[in-house]
């Protein structure tokens, strides 16, 4: 009788362990789903053309701000009275904002300006450097 009791307890324990392992695996898969989304591939360098993309679903405006002369951190050329320099467009009218710019070979710092008030680093680009003003910026290297 004792042997029967131990074998029943062991099989129940094994079943509970298997069920727990399956449950943990399912929770892990579901919770990691957002990391499995397709990459935006930003920035994408194609010769002198660079495509910047960022996901900002609740944004009214998104600007690309960088340290190249035509952009000047989204200020442009103040003498010419430019406004909303680096303004990005919604790709396919969705949550993704996109802008293509032409840059000569070199190293450039950039980030995004959301709704003209909030700075946002490019989550697709792991290269992060000092922006020269006490903050952070992404680094783009154009070969």
C-alpha cells in the first residue's frame, strides 16, 4: 500500500511539474511577443539616402533632429525662418513615422522630437553617444 501511495504521489507531482513548465513557457512567449515584432530597420543607409523610421502612435508631429548643417537639431537655418525642420510623415497613415534624407559620408548624431517638446532616442539604433549638450543622441555612421 505504501508503495502504491508513493507512486501515485510521484506521478501527480510529475504532472504538476509538467503543467507548471508549460504554463511558464506560455507566459514567457506571450510576454516576449512585443520583442518579436518586425524591426523597423532604422536608420537604413542606401548610398547617400538614409531612411529614418520610428514608432510613435500618439504623436501629433515627429521631427528628425540631428547635427548636420541642413538640420541643426531641428532648428534649420534661423536666418531663413524655417519651421518644423526634419518633419516626418506617417508611413501608410499608421503609427510609424518616416523621413528620407541625403547625407554625405560621415558620423552624425540624431534623435527624434515628438510633439515639439519630447526628445526620443531611436530604439532601433543601439549606438548612443553624448549629444554635446549634456544629453544623449544616437550615432549614425554613413560609409
